[in-house]
C-alpha cells in the first residue's frame, strides 16, 4: 500500500497557518488528482486544497476549525486505492486525532511558565479559533496580549489559549509561578472575568426585544470586525478632506473607453487613474508608504496599492497591486480588472491580499460623497474617493470669474497620527488632488 501525505500548502510569503473550514472528503472516500479535499481559510481569504494524488483517503488528521501550521500533514491517501482496507483503519485514526488534545492541554501549562516574563509584542495576529475561545472564556484583548505564544512569530495557538484557560481556572498558579508576589493579584483576576459572562448571558434575552431577527456573523465578518477594532485601538486616526475637479478625467475616459477596450481587451475605469496619481504622490511623500514597529518607522521602498473590493457576500476585501510604481496605465488596468474579477468570483489567492503598503477605497461606488475610512493595518494611511457629481463651480478665466458645470469629487485621507502629522497628511492629500486635476485630456492611449 503506497501512502501519500497531503500537507497544508503554503499560501503566501507571510502566511504560516490556516484554519480547516470544511472537509469535502472523509476516510474511505476515493479522490482524483487535483480534486478538492477540503476548504481552508487564512486571515484574509478562503481557499481549496486539492489532492496531490489519486487514491483513497485513509486518514484525516485534523478536525474542522482546527488551526494548522503550513507544511503539516493533514490527511493521508492510499494510492493503491484499497478502499476496503482503508475504511476500517480510518475509525481508530479519527479517535486519536481528537483525544490527544486534552493530553496536550494538560501537558502545556508548564511550558508557558518559561516565556511568561517576556513582554508581548502588542499587535499579534489571532486566528478566528483563538478569538472565539477567548470570547467564550471572557478573555479581553488586553489579557489575550499577555498570553505567551508558542506559534510562529510568538502567535498564540489553540494549545496556548486552552492551557491558559486551564491554568486560570485552577487559580492561575502556572501563570504566576515566575513572580510569586503578583499571585494575589492574578488569583482574583479570573473572578471578574467569569462574573460578567452570566450577566451578559442573562441580558441577551431581554435586550433584543421581540420584533428582531438575530443574524450570526460569518467568519469573514468576524475577521473584518476584529481587524477594524484593532486598527482603531492601534492608530490614532485623523481624517483630512479636500475636493478636486476631475472633469478632464471624465471627458478623457468617455472619449477613449471604447477604443481602449478594442485595442487592449481591457476596460478602463477610474480606479487605475486614481492609483497612478497616488503612486506619483507617494514618490514625493515616502513617509505615507510606511508602517510602525514599536518606536521604529518602517519606510517601504516597494509601492503596493491595496484596493477595497466588494465580495459576493457583501463583505469587503483588499487585494493588492504589487509594484504599482513600475506599471503604466494599461498595466494597472489589467491588474485592477483581474483582481476585481477574482474577488467577485471568490477566486482570490492568499498572496493577492498580502504586502499592501497603502490602500485606496472608493466609497463613491456606493453613492457616498465622502467617507472616513479606517486604516488597513499595519499601514499608516488610506485614501477614500467619493462619488463624482456635476456641480456649479466658480472658474477663473483671463476675462474674469465665471460659473461652470464641472465634475467634482471629494477625497478623504485617514492617517496614523503617531507618525503622520497634519502637514504631511494634508500635503499628500492636496498633492493627489492636484495630480488628478492636472490630468491631460489629450493623453494618448
């Protein structure tokens, strides 16, 4: 019997683990080469894991909602296709896959005592499973940040948080051993954390009222909610506004869009034009293209522009145009269209949402005149463009001021006030508006 290991694939340069969403095959099932075996999720996108061999599934080593490191064996396939012999073997394998969990939890509390004195990084990534366990146990974000992590880049794994919960229920002895003095403080901590839980549970039936519909958040919405809350808690947000006359852009696009599509096979939208202007201004204001690590400012040399895009579910995701500063308008158009189509068809890859250094969101798509967007961490700024509207505007001419009908658009920039002050933020925003207004209406395609 030839056995092939199916491993958790590497889905991106910075992605070290994924959550098992759903097994589409079970032990004893036949599988073809490249047939989907399971669905997985990273912190950004959902993906499918295809079979790397043809045969019969003999073992499934992880349950749904388990967080699995990249490169770990998640299932085994018998390429000999002996379904009769593999099905009985699957039953005893499935049981050990779940039973070691309590044993590992019991053995783990000793491990956190060693790294416990180390300081937390303060802005770690937490998997949906860890966040769900924390919520159920009444563990707040501040307390979660204090839990030592044994995963990649000190991330808190399922075992870490279960060990912490077990030690906390036992009086917190495992956590408090390195520093005997704080023990009296660590022991009463569980009581306040557990006391509010019954209060919340009791309040739920009476707080909703009668004429309501309760809708559970899906996984993506939970991730978005957590990402937004952490962003507001991490960055002191400031938003600046301006408006610009995009009449030359509107007229140029209207004139060339048919010829552009006929010549290149791509539709020309406003988004690549906006991205081109942003890139040109980032070159003048490189500090906008940075991130913060403690007391260090990391200025990015690559300019990777994220663009907020709607998914079929209504949620938003931010695919990234890599090295946008090296592409002309045609190249940007191709990337914008390809990523937007992939998002609409749930075909985005994990790498498509990684590495962004600045984000553009078009709130005008939904009819909004302007917005105050939340920064996409760990970036330090995000630009929102509003709906383009015709308005009467005072124009300066050699013969004096006149009133004309122009296509006007509001721009808003939210920025991290820790490193981007009003001068830099407003200066960059004004530069983008000036860049758009200076667009050449006679530009060749």
